[in-house]
């Protein structure tokens, strides 16, 4: 099995056509790309989930191993701990991948963890689990996937701090984010179907979709936006906010799949409910980008963390790709202030 033991790799072609990239992705999703476990699917998902968190360089998008494996671990936490989904074909010696063993050991030493979201574990524990997963998985997936993609997907060095997604692949992944997500889920579900049975194997696609963590409690953002930045009016209709205030994902969560301050606005319940899973009007991009320029000056640690690698035109770029993915624009002309 070539590739998995590579320690580093350079990008072999900087201008692949869309046809060439579809062919490579379809190869990786197919049975021709060797898989004993689901790491490749999990890794592609972690790349897709991190497309708006990286740092742009001349070569492409730099993502740290911490960002990639943080998300990778969080997604698997839900699949392995919450849904009990096995992730490896038995090889005669073991039924479980190292990843499952690491996560199950973490729960075994503190069973109450099994009922918690990964994000609500304490910081030291989370860091320790992510560290173990990253040490174990990166050596089995990064080189193997690089080889499957004929060296065009990213450049990497396992001794470095991260990898760089090839610029043309990054643009392709942005343009086709939701199709790639679906194809990846489909291939992942097919793999899981063969090695899981009983309750675990029911609603596989739903479980894969639900694996992406979503923060239930956004009140901390409401406090920051209201108290620190005095946002007292609904972002959409401009009316004064009353007692019930909603923290809204400006670009819907279903596309961004992340909770970051630069994408949060305060809205009245009526606007938030009407907007639902739709894109804000294009005109509002100017306002959110201006608002973000003000907020990012703050030295609050949460603000700094959420704005890491943020660029001025990020909302506009995401808006364009979200529209391409099929999201409709919210047409509401009730703004009066
Ligand atoms: Zn409103």
C-alpha cells in the first residue's frame, strides 16, 4: 500500500482542470481507493469543514494540523461515542481502528463523557484527545490521500505544523462544497453499512450529517455583540431589539458548518424565523463586512480566536459559493432604519 508511509510531498500540478479533479475525487470515493477504515472520508470532511478557517498563501490554503484534527476528532466523537458506529473492517486481529480505541478509552476513564458534546469536555481533556488522534491518524491518512490524488491535493510535511491545499483544488472545493460533502457521505455510508448492523446501521446518512458539531448555546455571542458592540437593533429590519433576541448565522450554518463571530448577527425573532435557511440579501454584505472591520479591532480573546485568518471579503466570497450550492436569497424589504 503506497503513500501511507510518505513523510512529505509537494504539489505536482498547480492547474488541474475541473474534469481532472472530479475524476480524482470520484476515484477516492470509489472502492478502487483502498480503505481499511474510514479515515479518508473523515479527513476529506475535516478539510471541507475548514475551508473558511485557513490562511491564504501564494500556493493555496494553509491549514494547521490542529485545525484539521480538531474538527476530525469532533466529528468522530459523535459517530463513535454517540452513535456507536464501527469505523474499520476487521482485519482478523482487531475489530477497531486506533481512532475508535482512543475515543473509547477517553470515555472509559470517565463514562460521563459519553453523554457530553465533545466541545463541552474540559480544555485539557479535549487537547489530549485531539493530540492522540492527530499523532495516530495523520501518519495513516495524509500520505495515503496525497497518493490517491496523484500529489495534486496538497503539499505536506508531517514534521511541519500543517498542510497547504493546492490553490486550484481549494477553489474547486469551494465551488463544489455541498456536492463533495454529499458524495463523501454517500461513500462513507456505504462503507459503514457493510461493517455495522442493528440500530447502529439505521439512518446512516442522517448520522453522518449530524456528526458535524453545532453549538446549541449561542448566548455568549449575544452578550458580546450587545454589550461590547452595542448592537441593539435587528440586523435585518433595523427595529429595536426587545427581550427576545436571536443570534443568527448570517450565511446559514447548513453551508458554513461552523460557529464564528464574524458570521453572527443579532436579529428579532420574526426576521430570524422568516430568513430561516436562506441567504441574506446581497446588499447586506457591505454592512456585515463593515461591522466586522470594527469588531475585529477588539482585543477580547474570543473575538481574536474567531477572527483568526479572517479576511475582509470572506463573507462575500462565502455568499457567492453558498448561492452556487443552491441556497436562495431572503427577500424582505421591511428594513426601516
Ligand atoms: Zn427584524
